[in-house]
């Protein structure tokens, strides 16, 4: 692998092979799309209820991520962290 494109392609192939698609989740195919500068920075609208829905879908049997937070902890404090997370990500 001599250039950045080869390295990126290798990473993409690996991550695509281990990616699991959750129920009711769709990943857009962006390979054939053309983006202008405005499209890349469009705003995303969500509310506190959307954050609660995502937190409710966490699996307690999964290992913690790089932040070392357990899913079980996030589920137990979801009502307390919902609004701060909303403010943080908005």
C-alpha cells in the first residue's frame, strides 16, 4: 500500500466486513452521490425523545467503548443525561 487511497480502501473494506446493521436502520449509499459544500453542513433536527429512543436501544451485554462507559450505566441514568446530551449535540 503506497498511497492514502489504498490505505483508506483497505480500512473501508475491513470495517464494511464487520459492520452490523441494526433493525430499522438504513445506511445511505453515498458512492454515487455528489455533494456541494452546502450539503455537507446541513443541520440535523432531533429532540430529547429521540435521544431517549437511542439510549433505550443500547445493549447491556456489549463491552464499553473507548470512553469506558457501560451501556447499563447509560440506561440507568438516561433520564438525567437526556437533556444535557441534547444541549451538547445541538
